[in-house]
C-alpha cells in the first residue's frame, strides 16, 4: 500500500512540474488522435448523412457492414496496415511504417465506422414530420438536408465525441504500426504499457491519471450533449 501511495505521489509531482517527457507524450497523443478524429469526421459525416437521407440498392447491407466495423479489433487493423506499409508491402515505398502518419491512419480507420454509423443513426432518428413540414413549405433538397442535419446536431456531436474516446484509448494498432519509438511515436497508451513492463510506475501512473481525466472530460461532455438533446435546449 505504501509503495502504491509513493508511486501515486511521484506521479502527481511529474504532472505538477510539467515533466518534459510527460508533456511531449501527451502532446503527441493529442496530435495523433485529433488529426485522426478530424479526418474521420470530415469523411464520416457526409457518408453518414448520405446513408440517412438517400435510398439506394444495397443500403441495408452497407448499414449493417458499417455497424459491424464499429467493433473492428484494433490489432487486426494494425496487422493489416503493417502488411501494407512494410518494406515488402504494397505501400512500402511511402515509408510510413513506424511514423506518426501510420498511427493517424490506423486511428482514422477505427474512428470512421463509429462516426458514420452514429451520424446515420442520429439522422434517421429525426422526426419524419419535419421532412413533411419542410417539403410542404417548399424547401429544396439542399435546404431539407441542412434542416435535418441541424435537427440531428446533438447526435452527430455525440458520434464525434464517441469516436474520440475510441481513438484516445487505443493501443493495439498504433503499437504495431508506430513501434513505440521514444520521442517520435510514443503516445500515452503505448507508454503506459511499456513503462509498466519496465517497472517505471511513476510515469505510467502519471499518464494513466491524465488519460482518465481526459476520458472523464470526454464522457462528461457526451453526457452534457445528450441531455441537451433530450431536453430540446439549443
């Protein structure tokens, strides 16, 4: 118990004095996860809106496939990308393996189905009476699309926040394609795994505290957004 308390106090000291290594790891984690989330949102939101607003052959199969990919195992994504990006792989000439770019690609693949599926769910949940009212008032297709997306904005924001929670806590795929290189591809989750194996619990605990705080803030924001949507407040 004393060892655990000492480790916790030393971890707090690392956080309070803004240890350089700790800050670098946190900033890289936020950069990788933030860029992956931005790409997934820019691609996933239009695709989710398309699934929710348009009818086309095979739509049910596409929706089912996207929902299935929400549970895509990170290590499978990591293995697939490793085979593609390795020196003998199809995309090996790009030299992306063991770089932050490879980690961003991996996290984007994991976040994209979540954004698409939850955005689609938010859009199809919009009251059909809104569609009828907009058409009755003479709204164009573009105006109708904007109106529906605006009505589903809380669900869409929830999708983005849920996707961020997924990528921020991810370790399997980025460990495979990033290599956990100190000062270059080492992020919070991979560092926690490494430092725990090494017995350096102070840094691992410090990063664990930061990760828990980040997870709490994300989930608190998600709850806040959902409550606003349920109460109908702007």
